């Protein structure tokens, strides 16, 4: 383990009050960014009419965000280590606000795609926030603070859907993005007021070639995965992009190993603890997103199908909303288990809870309360895993690599969600039932996707068993909290 996993806090010492404000502000910023991801979901079916464009083109309003987030997360994380995590956090929030304003002013496809891409560039806020916590929060509070910050992703996503559905039903759709912009401004001002800049900076030269190589590799890979169903999985475009991704990422890996100041330190990434945490993150990202694909469809399909519940998008949001609060509550529980048993145990428990939630969903899917129960169980498991993964990453890397390492872990989860969307899409497209001349996903199709989600969670559990068992949770560098009150927060 890195020798930068600092000394424990002095006996009887407590973090200054400002640290609580730092945690609250960073968690709020995480919630605002995750809100952006679900804000557009209620209006996706209406985008062709709203933007006067074909559905195949308006789908880029979602795809652009995915691609921008994948590119920005590792790059911004590395820049945070180099020039300052708070500085890059502010840049990310400014991009979110800018993208929201562009979308709020948009009445055609191109500005909407541009705005959504700018919003996607803010995706590094959560890993940057976790990295800032390592530098500013006392050792005794770090596990709990990290878990709360991680859970902000789930809370924002859970609250975003009912909020967006409520706004879209009652007001002009542009209000969605004005709301996002306003929340972004609030988060920006609070960060300026309460969040200090980390003293841990590595400086040096930015790996521009590595950044371009990784970006090109991720874009080609995610385009093949996310658009493969539309283009055809055996089409020349899909296969060509997939092949290009393998070649580009392979060449990028060679470059990174030879670079003196790489964008991603692959040797650190190959450490057992980091490697298996990232692999488990892919599996968990896959598992967690499967629920987001299945439950809304089950709730909205007509009751006449025999398994659909015929509910509105607002009901979908209300059913999924409790999951976010469960995540937040469980994040505190997971922090206690991490302190007592280590983050590896917490991750394994969380993976088993997620798997149990999917298994229960196969048996219980005929009533609204069934889906509320299942989403809360899966949310509890997610609350455990979201808190454990950053702790495992930070327990194995030097503080100078925290931003890049946490960002890469976030990217691994995003890759898992992309693979889940593709595979679930294939399953549901193949396993259909006829309903009034229309092909709808069958009940067995949903059960297969849930079984795959449970299997992915069990795979994450298996991968976690290879992580070395260590109880230590990384502490802040020397006297970070003690110096906090004496150091003015720069705006």
C-alpha cells in the first residue's frame, strides 16, 4: 500500500467544522451533475417533434453526453492532480452551466447536441470531489465522507427523474435546462466559498498524445457499443469502429508505458488492488444499469400485456426516487463496515445485496410495491459498493495520483453501464411478444435481463475476492485539517 496513506488522526482530535461544509458542498455538486444525466429522459420520446429532426438524429442528444463524459473523466482527473483539483472542479461546473444554458436556448438539433456534450464534460465532478476529500477531511471521517460523495450519484439520478417528469408535464421543456443551470450556479458559488484547493499537485507536462489516444479509443469503442443496435452488430460501421478501438487503445497502452509522465499510470493500474477494483466496477456498472432499463419499461407497458403496469413517467420517477435515499442511508452503514472490516468486505457485501435484489425481482414484478422494494434493495447494495470502490482505489495509489485513479474507476463504471445498455437492448429486441401488431419486450425477456444483472453482481463479488484484504483507510496528508482554518479559501 502506498506510503502516502498517512498517519492516523491524533487521539481525540476532530476535524474542524469547515470539513462538514466541504463534504456537504461536494455532495451537492455531485447530485447536480448526476441530475443532468436523468433530466432529459422524460422528453427523449418527444425530441423528434421538439427539435424537428428524425429520432435517429435526436438520439445523439443522449449519445453526445455519454461520449463527452467518457473522454472528460480521465483527462480532467489527471489535470486535477497536476494543476489543482478544486480548479478543475470549478471548470467542470462551469461547463455544466454553459451546456445547460445552451440547451435551454436550443430549438434545433445542433445546439442541443452541443449543449448536452458540454454537460457531459462535467462528469468528473464526483471523482474530483472524492479526491479533494482525501486531501481535506480527517482520517476518521474520510470513509463516511467518501461514501456520501459517492452516493450523491445515485441520489441525483433518483431525484432527477420525478423532478424532470414533473417539470416537463407542466411547463415548457426548456425549463428543465434553466433549472439545471441554476443549480449549477448554486453549486459553483458554494464551491468557491467553502472548498479549499488541495496542496497535492504533481505539476509536470500534460500527456497530450495520451489524452488524444485515449479519447479516440473510447469514442470509437462507445460508438460501436451504443449505436451497434441501430447500425447492426455485424455492419461494417460497427465492426470497423470496434476494430479501430482495439487498435487505438492498444497503441495508446504502448505509448503510456513508455511515457515519463503518462495520462494514466498503467503500472499503478495493474496493481492487484486497483486492477480487480476496476474490473469489479465494470461488472457493477453493468449490474446497476440493468435495473434502470427494466423497471421503467415494466411500469410503463400496458396492463393488457399481462405483465406491464400501465403507469406514467411520473410514477416511474416516484417508484425509483426512494432508491436514492436508501443509497445515502446505506453509505453511512457502509462506512462503518469499511472502518471495521475494510472496503473489500464492504464491496463484497454490496455486490451480494445487488444480486439478491435482482433475484427477488424475477419473482416479484407484478405490483408497483414489488418494484419499489426491489429498487430499494438494489439501491442499498449500490450504496455499499459506491462507498467501497473509491476507498479501495485511494488505498492503493499515491495522493499525487488520486484524481486520475478515481476518474479511471468512474470511467470503468461508465463502460459497464454502456455494455449493459447494449446487451439488454439485444435481449429485449430478440425476446418479444406481439401486442396489437407491435413487438414489445416479453416478460421472459425482462427476466433474462434481471438474471444477467444478478450474474454481473455475482461476478463483481468473485472479482472482489482477489483484492488483498487491508483494513487501512487512506488518511489525509500531514496536517491537512489542522492547516485548513489557517489557510484562506481562494476564490
